[in-house]
C-alpha cells in the first residue's frame, strides 16, 4: 500500500537527508579519515538519533534508557578503538563523517513518522534513490564498473546489510520508538566482530569481551524497562498491519476471514487506560 499524501513529505525528506546527503558526506569523509577514526565516529549516529528523538520529537525516556544507550555506544567505541591510530580530531574528513551521522539521525526520526507504512516499500524507495544518486556521482568522477563477481558480492551485501536491515529497522521503529530501536541497532558492531571470530577465525580479544559485556548490560536495561501509567489514546484513523488487541477493537466493512495480522484503514476510538508500553506507533503521548 502506497504512503498517504500526508506521509509523502516525510518520506521525501528522509530519502533526501538519509539516502542521498548522508552517504555522500560519508564518502567525502572516508577519503581523508582513517578507517578506525571513521568507525569510532559512526557510533555518533545512535547518540544523535536518541538526542533528536528525545529533545526534538519529545519521545519519552528515563534514566534507565539513557544509561543503557550510553553502555551500548561505549561498547561500539571499545570495538572501534585501535591503539596507536591517529584520531581525526576536527579535520574536514571527521566533520563530514559526523555530518553523515547527523543526517542519519534525522533520517531515523523522519522515518519513524511514516513507520506505519509498508517497511519494504520505504526501504526500496530509499535504496533506489540513494543508488541512483551515488552511481551518478561515481560515473561523473570517472569510476569504472566492477566485474560481475564484485557486483554480485556488493549486491548481496547491499541486499542484506541495507535492504533487509532497513526494513527490519523500520518495523522496530513502529514497535519500539526511535531511540530504543537505534540503541539496539548500535549493537551491530559487536555481532559483526563476533561473526568474524566464528567464521574467519579472528582472535577473541579482551576488547570484544568488554564490548559484549557493556552492550549486554545496555540491552538488558532496555529490555527490562517497565513503563506503565494511565494514558489517553486520541481518536485517529490510519493504516498498518495489526491484530485485534486492546488497541484495535473495530468493525470491518469487508468480508474478513479472521486472518491476523491484517492491513486495512481503521479508526481508533478515544481510549483511556493503563498498561506497560513503549513509545510505539500507538503510544506517542505527552508525559
């Protein structure tokens, strides 16, 4: 199902900022920044995402969530640190990488506004726009087309690392909210290094163990969160996959075979109740 007219500006803004400007800034930064410094700087994405979610879009957070976020990011910093490598400081390359992180932080929060839509469709639109722009830039700079083997490998990495990953991230935005989804996403470096140990026989280092402990504690703080209070749901009409739970008690104006989850336009009646919840699609309220 295509995004509604109200969602199109949010989607276009996310594509422009996160799918076009962000990758270009990253490529500029990588040309004059060491890989270790860039990896360290990329941990800023989760921090910036949380800050924008909390202070611009007013997503709820508490001390437990903040501590968990700090521990997860600290684990990423431990993994990306290389003794003796030169840190880029405030060089233009470092600023470009940090700028890319700001773009992706804005992108994550903008995408949250449209996360009720088809995650696969959003991922495809953002991926195609980014690919067209970046390929155009590469051809303008005179870059040669790789051979078939490298194209296939790059396509596989892109499909899993960007396509499937982005679709799952959008679904997480819908269920968890921006800051929490980004916190879990920030644990990706740990799993990457862990796979290198298992599949490539790379050494199990003290840094990996320390990062794993930090990230595990941070994720546990998030998973064990219990946020519950009386809150009010305003009357709203929208479309997204759902089951008939406490928040979806409505009639159907079509023949329904009882299959769940299912997707159709539906209206939420005004409801006031209390239960544990995340800042998901149905719980974006003031505190």
